[in-house]
């Protein structure tokens, strides 16, 4: 059924679609030689309803897609290579200049080396995506219900590998194959696969099924954790593993590998026996049979998890889905591979109940991809601050795991300063800054003062001293840096300029400074000293 919200390719291009180069995929009919337990195409073929598609409508669609600026195309089915028009479609895709052509196949025809050579002779840039439905022969053929299908697909991969082509693997996770997935590293690494994508079975894509068939098809998610964990650990660091549509809370330790949705994709599917739909947003449509328990709003993954298939909830309930707290996330991902999840959770806690200073009226929090979280204070003008993984010396401030930067600020420097300091104060309640958010982020400094301050930011920390603040004084001619020892002792370092020459000094609180303060100030002065000049160790209060 064609989604009501879809638009044709021509309309997208005319409307200035922000992602005109999104992937387009076209389903070349339902005809398939396998009878996979989860797939509508095998069912349609078995019922005699799958038919060859005429070439002309297919060419019309892919020409329109290319004209709209789409650069990558996936050819899928059913089994696309069974279509009589398959090679003609490939040739036209090459002639149209698609930068990448993905062939999604179960290996039935590519098991013949000559057929692979026919495809490559068209001159296109190909990726072969093999639909392996189990990491062992037994699991695969139990799922495809076709004897010999495993040997054919392995032979296909060998042909593709021998010809230096990129190959990836896809599997739909069901009862009949999920226990085999930990064998995938042994199977795929020698064959040169560059990616493995495992997707939870989607009931709406399974055709017309009885409750008994669904029960035999859909595994409990908690039963997947062990096999998936062993599988991930079996691949070398950096191998591209994707686990699609598994709720994050089932296995937060696997969260770096879990994805809901994917690359922006427009799909053209079979609407009737021989007709094709207009293009529709694949992942928008795939969310329509999902829902979330009420408690999901408290989960750190709420913004990126689409929920649970309704059929799954009807079968098994939702008791196994427990919101992931920031503390549980830290235990599951101590290296913060999912930076934005950790940073977003931190910012959400830090700004709970936050009332921004005038002239700002509200604060907004946004994940900008996997490596950036944005905090925006909005009013008549906006102040925009970002958190990114820490790079030494990067940004206006840094903790041991993230740096803070400014990407937008109001012209009113006093307002910008108030907003920046308010953000710093809220964050400092939850993290310790190596070098803090200070007034220098918004107020100008003399060049010599600013340069030395940036040098100290790059070289922080300084022993046991915690750097607490930076004040800008005398219209930018002086900066004062506040430090605090673990005992609560305070110390200050000032930087200035007199008669064009850089000057500076330090002071400490009442009484003799502790060894921690002395060593910390020595480190600060050492960081400022010219090469070869030994810093003078502080021994008493000095103005």
C-alpha cells in the first residue's frame, strides 16, 4: 500500500529536498527461489502471485530518481536477479551514472562466476549485499527452507571476493537462525565481507501469518543477548557490525552496534502484480507498527529508539524493556563510544529546571549526530554551545572527556557572557572541568593576555589544583584565574600587560600555602615560563 505522505522524485527535486542524494531502492518484484520463514516474497511466489515486471516502468522510475539527484541505488526483490529484465536494469543504472549500485541477492545466480562477470562487464561500481539467513548451513537452510541455498551463497561470495568487489551481508533475525550468529566471524572474515547487518524481523513484512507462525518466527529479544555479544567480540575492532531495531535497553553493552532507522532511503515497491509504487520514505514507514511503553521517556536512548513492534508486545509483553539510566549507560559503555548518548544524558540532568538569564528565555538540547551535542539558549538572539569529544586545547573549556565550544553568540557581549557562565555553572555541578568556562569566552582580552591564557588551557591540569574560573578585568587588560586545592584552599594567578610587556603574578589565601598549592602554582608558572627559564617556586602569598 502506498503511503499517503509520499512525494514523487520530481516533486522532491523541485522542492529543494535537503537530502536529494539519498539512497533509492527499487524492488524488482516478489519472485524468489527461497521460501524464507519471515518473508512475504517467498509466500507470494508459493501462492503463484509473483510475476516478472515489465522493463519500461522500472527504467522510468530509476531515470526519475537519477534526475532528482540520487546517487546510489539498491536493486532488491524478492530475488532481483531472477527478473528477466535484471541485467537491462543494471546497464541503465550504469549508463545513468549512479555512483554506487547495490545488488541485494540470495546468491542463486551469482553462484555462477559467469553471471558475476556479466554484471561487472557493465562497468558499474557495485556492492554485493548477500542475504545470508544463518551463519551455518543448518540455520540458513532451516530459515530459507531451500536445500543447497547455503552452498550457493558462499560460492557467490567467493566469486565476488576473487574479483575484488565489495561484499556485505544481511540477515533477518528469527527463531530458526539467531543462535548461529556467533559463527559469523569465522564465516565472513575469510570471505572478505566488510559489513554485517542483522535486523530484527518485522511482522508487517512477513506476509499473511497466523499467530502460531509468528510465535515460531519471532524470538524473545533477551535470548539474543548472548549470541550477539559473542558475535561482536569475535570480529576485530572496527569491523562494521549493525544490529537493526533491537531495543537498546535489552543489551546496552551492544548499543554502539545497534541502529534504528538508517541512511535516508526512498523506496519503490511492488504495488500490484506488475505495478510499482511512487517513492516513499523507507524508515518513516517502517516506524508505523512500533510503540513504546510509557517508561521509555526516562531512557537515555529515548531519542534514538523507535520502540517495539506491536506484534512483539502482544506476544511477549514489555516487562523486559527497562529504561537505561545514565549510571547503567556508564557501566555498559565506559569508553563512551556513544559520545552523544552520554553527553545528552549529562546535559539533560544538568539543565533540569534551568531558567536561563536574561535576555534568554529557554534552553534547547539537540544531538547533532554521534559526536556532537548542542545546547542553545534562545531569546531575541541565540547563544549556541556544543559538547564534543575532548581534543587537547580545543574549545573554550574541557573536562576529561569532552570539550566545550561556541558556534553562535549574541552581539551583546554582556548577555553572551551571562549565558556562557550560566551554562558553565550548571555543567560544573555534574563534571569537573580541567579548564573551565570563563568570562574570556565572551569578553575580549589583550592579545598577550589571551595568548598566555590559551597556553594554560592547553597545558592544564596543574597538579592537585582544580581550575575553577576565569575573570576578565580592566577592560581586557587583565585576566584572573581562580584555583582550589582539595583542602579548599584558594589560589589565584593573574595575567596582564604593562607598557607593552606581559606581566603576571599569583596570590594565595591567608597563612602558609600547602604543598599542594605550592606544587600546583609551580606547574602553572612553569607552563608560562619561556623555554630554558626555570620558574620560581612560590613559597608565600604574593600580589
